[in-house]
C-alpha cells in the first residue's frame, strides 16, 4: 500500500484523513450551536449579540 503525502490529502480534502484541516471545521459545524448558527448566517452577517437574540438558549460561553 502506498502512502499519500499530507499535501496530496489537503488538495483532495480527504475527511477520513486524520490531518485533514476540514475536520476542524466539522468540529465547529457539528457542535451544539454550529448548525443553528449556520442557518442564521445564511441570511447574512450578524453580530454575536444578534445571533444570541435570534437563537434561543445561546450563552456567553458559546
């Protein structure tokens, strides 16, 4: 089995590779508030305080 270089994995965006930077993004998207925030941001940019008002239950520690 041949090994694939890190630069090749980054180009391909292999989510199954441990070192793929996309995994860091997925951590945030799949967090407790990630999906709700993404849905809210589809309408455009918002300040944190606007997001907090829009999404019920969001705390300062978000």
